[in-house]
């Protein structure tokens, strides 16, 4: 599992470590890791042209010391100081001793140097920075974008928010971010994640608390969650999931939700709704009922809402059930917040950004620009586990636990019906007995892998994604 910690937590851990180390040792550790990463990117250090964009904080010092190491290996290193009077003095001296030179940030000289660079090191702003780039840094950012240089960010791309992943203004886009000690939330959550490029973690010896702000599951974490039938299992012990979805206008939503549930390992799927014939035609093993959720028979979880139109009565009936419930699509609009908060059994809500914006009464852009804040606000309002779909899917639950970030997402999943498949898949894991946050997290992880397998670089539909869930499951278990 990859963990991410807040700036406050990282700063505290750094202070504790620096108190035990010789002065400057921690920065030297960071600089050594940064220089190694830059050398790997360059391939051939000798004769390469490296430009350091140096701000006033410790990130600027890291960049200067790393530049000195590269200069000693034969690189031509130039440092552009955005705040010369506040540049890290010892780092600057080390660079000059190694043969590096300093270029003024004013005028066109710095931009010209950037234009000839093979590699640019972004050490303008550290993890404590807020807001976008300051006006004096914007011309340099423009020059970097025009250049062909590889951009390596120190700890975090300048202009992004380390704690929230928000980008409020201009930011510098990196090809590689070398981060120290631990991941920061902004490296895992869009829109900031998009600016980070690939991320390389350098261990500098920080001792961090067990509880993180964010966590991203890996194959082994998900494999431990997935249910495995025992020798005495039958279809009821494996979990029966109820699907209340579809309408005369959207029968396909029901079919796709059922597909996700069946591929998710449910022992049986019960369907209620007006799309029974379409469901049976595609999946004859489905148990179809036309008597409503109360009369469908025993289930261990419900999925309600995909393609449901304006069927508020069915949504209310499902919410009254004393089993875990997943609410998606139209169900999110039809569910009364008070009814969701009053539930004693677990509830999972799966909005995309537009649906989340409607629930919160804000513009979609506000949700997309502040995904962490949005998912936490939804949890607070509804008291449910919330899976916020999107470029980075987030899963949050009540009680202050770490927010989970799904690392397997792909833009190929941006296709009609993909969310219906995800709902059915998560519903089946709820029926199998997984806690709500684990069911949502594991479903998002498998769904992302299935989307990658289905597309494999070419367009694929929601049906193709459902068909690949078994392959995604196998890849996780066998890893």
C-alpha cells in the first residue's frame, strides 16, 4: 500500500529526524536521491545541460546540492535564482565549487538557458506553497513549456497544493517528480497528479504515523480482500445481491449492473425492475422478480439507481432494507439525505463529479478542482461511504479513516454504462460481506484493471469491461 501524509505530518517527522542527525544531513540525503534520479533520466550525465530553477525554500537547496553532484560528473549546470537574497547559501556555494554557474532570472538570459537545457529541475516552491506560481516565475514556466527539456520536480511540482491536489493558478508540469520520505496527497489526486508525471519516492528515513491521510491499494492489498469460496459454500453463503435498476428508457443499465454483479463473484443475483426480459435474455441465471424489492427474496446487499429514471418509491424501499445498500446514478438524485443518514446498515454512494456537484449544490468544476474536499463533504452530509468517480477515483468513509485513492483508473472507462458495471461489482462484494470501504475500494481497483484490459489501447464499451473483470480478478490474485 502506498501512503500519503499531510505537509504538517511530514514537517513534524522531518524535525524529529533532523534533531538526531548532523546539521544538513537530511538535505544531503534528499539531494543524493534527486541527483541519482536526474542521472537516470539523462542517461549520460557528462556534457549534458542542466538548469536548476531555484526558489527560497529547502526545495531550492535540494536542487542546488543535486546540481553540484551533477556538475562534478561533468554536466553543465546553471542555476536560475528567483529570490537571490534568500537562496540556500551553502547549497549555492557547493554548486559554484563544483563549477556550476548562476544566471539572473530577470531579462531573457534565463529563458535562453532554459531553451537549451536537456533537463530542468523544478525547485521553485516546496510542499508548503499555496496557490499557483508567482508572477515572476510564470515567464520561466512558459520557457520550460516551449523547451524540449525533461522536467524533474523536487518533492512536488511548483504551483500545486500538496495537501489537497488542487491547482489554483499556474503550475509547472513535470515529467518526473522525485518526492522525499513519503508521497504527498497532491501526488495521488487530480488535478495535481496530472502535473506530477511519474513519481519516484526517495527514502530519507522519516518515521511516520501508522494512519495516513491517503492510501492507494496495491495488488496484494486487494487480493487479501477478495472473497474466496470455502468447501461448504453455496450460492447463498457466497452472497446474494439484489439489483433494482433500469427502466423502459434505460433497460441496458440493468443488464450492465447485473453483469458487474455476476462477474464480481456473487452466488446469485436477484433483479427487480421493468427490464427483466432484457436481463434474462442476456443472463438466464438471474433470479427475476416483478414484485418490488420487498418481495424479491433474501439478499445480502442491494444496488439501486442505475437507469432508474424517476422511480423514487423503489429507491425508498431499498433504503429501508436492513442490508448494505449501494446507491448510484438516478438513485443518488432520488435518495433522501435523511433516509441515508438514518440507515443502520452500511451505505455506499457512487457519484461522478456532475452528480456530486448536484448533491452539494456547487458547480461541477468545483468538484473536479477539489476532489478531496468534495468527497469528504459528501461523507459528512450523508454519513455514508462515498466513492467519487473520475480521473482519480476516491473512496472515503466516516470516522476519519484515510481516504483511498484508486491507482488503476484509465480514461478508457469514460464510456456509457461503465459506472453501472462498477455498481454491480461493488454490490456483489458487499453481499460477500466485505466492509463498505473495502468493497468500494476493491471494486474500483478491479474495474480499473478491467477497463485497461478491455481497451488495451483501443475503444471498448461497458460490456467489454464487464467481460474483463474475471481477468482482472485473476491478475490480482496471482500477482
